[in-house]
């Protein structure tokens, strides 16, 4: 079935009145786990009692347990970061790239752990995670940035070898070392997410930003200025086509605003050129305003009007106004399938019969030229449907409901939470039941979870969606951690 179809292989769509379904931006399918069916509905929204029952059920089955993905050293001691995928019934992903630690994933995971457990183990795990990333960057990547800042290395051209000269955005979590295999490290969003997440814990007085960490952020901002990140053709969230991505510019802008707020509050002297933060604020905001609600407008050959990566600009980054956020969500409606959401239309990653088409390593990385060959494998309507976006859409509508108390926002918050729950793996999943998937893809005529199951990014996104629903259903919105409540005063209109 094409992603827009209301069918779900072996799982028919929920029987809702045609008039009700016609009003919704996405369909709600029958959950793969029958025990979750009572929670998967459009309205009314789950009560606090039902949310407690639901979270107890998910805890019983380990659905949101991220600890299985903690990287450990040779002695079995956690080192701080998380691998992209946690262990499942078929192993721990040690034979694939998903065993690595991505900055992007880890920083969203760290923020989610903190915001869902600000005074408990979640916050401690978040601090350990961010500290491990800072140590990696200080030890192995600072010199790379200095070479670029000093004009000794050019990393913004088309030479794919130079992409390894950028700060590495993926490392070996068990040892804290670089992965020396070639990889496309031109991913400015990953650096932005680290700086933003690190500032969030500092703003919340959970992890003061001083010493080497303060120095590191100053260097990162100076590096981003040097490469003119607002105009840089990086690889974006999906590590693919070289283009100017809104989803890369947004995290850098969110980080700039958070750091500016922090240094003003603490009276710090920012360890970068006096005008660097101002230059970044102006240039990044202007670039983002010109692109949104699209994802790519330059180069024209890679124009993309809808990309689910832009959802993260709405939540958790909150770097766009509510009005722009609603335009982004409206733009990505065409990506909403019967299980999850496409990353973008014509996305060939995990397209139909993907493993048969690409060979032994479905998680391999592709150069720009190799991407052209991979893209030729796709037939329209056979894009994979990903599970990490619906929870964030639910969170965004939740924030809107908490602010306005408009019933339509609560209804949409519930819809996208229900879609997130419905995608949890069933008992027939080869990787195990009750897992949060990365994506569902077609094998023959059947939709099934891909190999990167469970995906920790999806786990933490669902945890945040449950938190926001609890906030919405509280008689007075639950007091949020200080940093999480903030929307930059200069958020775009």
C-alpha cells in the first residue's frame, strides 16, 4: 500500500466515522499491540488515570527503557553516550553502524531524559551523556575546528575527503574515540543540537557551563561562523544530499539564542569574537525565514518543500513561532502515512525490499554519487514510514493546547500520541514485541519494522509525548523545568 493509504497490512484501520476521519490530517490504524487499543483513539484525550495505567504498561514491557542502549567500556561500566539502537531479540547491533553514537541522537535523548525526569536518574544520565560528548569534542575535534578557523583547512567544498576534516558528529561510544572509517561529517545540525542541549541543562541549573565546556561552545560558535553555516551546503538530518537545510540552520539558531541568554544571565564573557553571536543570530534567522516552511530551496536541484526533520524546529527546539510551526506541520501533512511519517517524498532509504537491493549492510553510508543510484531503486509510494515524528507533532500540539486551551489542539495532540502508540511492535515482530521502531518498510507486500529496532530516539520522543499529554491533562499545567518552558523572545513570526 502507498504510505497515504488507510490500510495497514494485517491490521485494518480503526473504524471511525468518515466525517471524523475527513477532518483529520492523518489516519489512525489499529495498534500492532492489542493491549494498547484502548489508549489509541482520537478523542476524548487520555485522562491522567489512563496515562498512569499506560505508562505502567509500557514500563512493564520495557518499551521506554533506554538503558539497554547505554555504551559500556571493556569492564562493563557505562561511558555516558547511547548507541543509536538498543539491544533486541536478534542482538545488540554491534555488526552495524547503528552501534555507533551520534551527537544528534544523543543530544535529543539527553534533553528528553532530563525533561521527563528532571530530578532523578534521567537527569543524571543526561548530564553523563552530554559530558561524554564534550570530552570527545575537546579531545579529538577541537584541533579540527582550529584548523578551519585559522584558515588552514577548507571544508565547505565538494571534495568528499574534506568531510572527514570537519568535527566528527558520530563516534565510538564505548571508547570515546573517533571512528576512522570515512563518513559524511558535514552535519551542522548535530553541532547545534549539542550546544542547545548543553545550554538547556545550564539554564536549568542542572549542569553549570564553565571551564572547558564554556571554552568549547565558544569555539563551536566561532567554527560555525567561519564556515558560514547559514549558507553552508551540509548533509542535513538525514546525512544525504548536500544542500542548505532549514533543519540544520534551526538547531544552530536555537543554540545561539540559548547561549546568548545564558551568558547574559551569568555575566560570562563569551569566549568568541565580540560580534560572533550577533552575526550568527542575524544571519541564521534571516536564512531560516527565507527557507521555511520548506526544508531546501538551494540548490534548486534538491528543492524540498516538506521534510519531517523540520518538525524538530517546532518541538523540542521551539525556535520558530507558533504560526510558523503550524505552517511547517501543514507542509508535512503529505508525508503522513497509515503507520508513521516519511522523512520526505522520494526518500529511498529503507524503500521496498531495501535489504535485497542494497546488499549486506543496510545501514551503510552513501556518498552523493552513490545516493543517485540508491534513489533510482525507489518507486513512488514505497517510502519507509518513520516512527520518531508523530510523538513530536503530538508534543507541538500539546504546547499549543497548554497555551490556548483550544479543543482542536488537544484532539490533534491525542491523535498523534495514539499513532505513536499504535506503531509499537506486536508479538510477531522478529526483533521482539513492545519496541519503539525507527521505521516500517515494505518487504514484499507487508509492512514490517526495519533492522534499527528499537530506536532510542523514538523511545525518548514517545516519553516526551506522554509528558506533554500529562501536562495538558493536568488541571493546571504541570510546572516544567525552567529551560524547557522558554521560547526565545526573538522567535520568528
